[in-house]
C-alpha cells in the first residue's frame, strides 16, 4: 500500500502541510495566464457573498484589510460608505497587478497570510476569501488577524473546506486502488466546519458565526475539473502530494467519476463547500453572557404565560 | 505545427484526452460500474479487481487515438497537397 503521509510538526507545534513557495508559484502562474479571468468564477461568487456579509453589518469601516486578496474579488462589491480605505495583501505580485477596480482608495502590500506585517489594533475590518485553506498554521494566522483588528473590529472570512471536491478525491482514490494497489492524497486536507468554531474561539474572537454554503459546478469531465483547478491556482501543493498521475489511473478515474457522480446529460459535478466565518474582537460594548444567579424569571413560569390579548398586539 | 518532440506529443495526447474518452462511453461505464459496486457491496476493492473492464477501456481509448491521429495526418497531407496545386 503506497499510503504516503508526512505531516511535519515544527518546534512550535504548528503543522507544515503545504509548500508555500510552490503555492506562490502556482498562483503567480495562474494570474499571468492570458485568459486567467475565465477561471475566476468561483472567486467572484464567493467574493460577492463575503461582501454581502459586510453589508449586513450596519457600520462604516474607516480602514479594512483583505488577506490573500488575489485579484481582489470582494472590494469591487463594496461601496465607499461601507469601507473608506482598503489594504490588499497577497503572496503573488502578478495577482495584485491585475486587481479589480473598486470605489475606495486601495494600497497593495505583498505579504504572506501567515506573516502579516501590521501593528496590533490597526484595522476596523479584516476580510479574507478563498485563501485560508492553503495556510499551514491556521490557528496562528487567525490569531494574527485578531491582533491586527481594533477592539470591536470584525473579521469576515470565507474558505474552502468540509467535503469540497469529494467527487474528485473519491474517484482518484478508487482508481488508484484498483490500478495501483494503493493511493496517495491528491486533494488537500480541509478544515471541518465543526473545527472552525473552536479555531476562531482559540484565536480570541467572540460572537462567532459560522455557516456553510455549497456551490456545485458542472464540468464536461474530470479532465476539465482538474484543468480549471489549475487555472484557478488551486493545484495541490501539499508536501505529501504525489507528483505523477499515471495515464492509466487518469483514465480509470475519469470512468469512475462519470459512473459514480455523472449527471444525466453527461456532465459531472464538482462540489465546493464554502465555510463562512464572522468573528469579533472583544470590546466592553459587546453583549456578554449574563452572570449566574441574575435571572429574574424562572423557566417553570413559562406554562403560566397566557395567550397575548388583541390589545397587546398593537 | 512545431517540430515533433516528446513534450509537444504528450501535451497533444493530454489535450485530446476528453474527446478520445468520449468515444469509449460504453467501456468507461462498464469499468466504472465494476469499481462503484465495491463501494456498496461487501467486496473490498483490490488491485486489478476490474482489470478485464479496464483493458477493454484502454483498448478502445488507444484505438480512438490512432483513428484520430490518422485523420489528422490525412487532413494535413490534403491541405499541403491543395496548397501546392
């Protein structure tokens, strides 16, 4: 059995799963493609949904930060009334060069999401879309985001997680087992939605909201799925990835994918589970759980509550 | 078309993968069903469990490749011939 797994634990206890240098190269290559915009559909969709969540908060944010912005898919949906100034950071220069235009003034900073070069208590709002799933030390990155936020600042993020691309993962796994007698991981490990709450809490966020959205995209076949992932800059960069995919395995995986997951019209679906998270940096003005023993009514009194009379329903 | 070399040939093959695969739908479905059956039944998936179905698929795939290659060569020959005349 060729099961290869080599998660390395560095001295600080942080995981080292992804080759960040390779990820930077992949994203740089993807951003400099002639037709790179044709692979932006997923980022555009998720970016607009993150912007929706920013609008849901009835506040104006003087200074905001977009972590791992790519070509900046969130800002184009925001107005100057909501965000007055915006800083964009990404690990690749070519993505920042092609950033989408937006209403508010922006500044670009070339930075790795795991090493934010900002002082504490700087930003009113931090957003992130479709980049956190490649971070090695996610707890550390979330803690840094919490630190650069001002008290009562908010972090709104979206990352790919859960059962994303399970069709691709299973097809490759089954094909490799039948053809080669074992399998190695081709789809990177994802954060489960149940873990996200813990991660945010440990990073020091309060008033957490975590929800999950499923986006299903239909492709002609497995080949187009993998081609589009590459064009998005989402190719696997885990250290334990296998560099080669035998042609026979590829052919077998195409057949399995189509048979197990194919639609009636011959296309195949690929599922993206997007985890949305909102967390606030604590501040005295925020609502806190009431103290023990401060209750003024008892649950036992619930049965004594009478139906509201018409005069009550004014 | 640039001069033949290993990389351009293999890239060409990879590029044509979807169209060749489309011509072997029956064989692909048979192989896929064989593998998929192990996910529901009690039989575990082991190496070469569906070798027969896979060989049929691979043969079909390779033949489709030869047919397309022949058509491509014939087409380029025809266009060269018409250019010269």
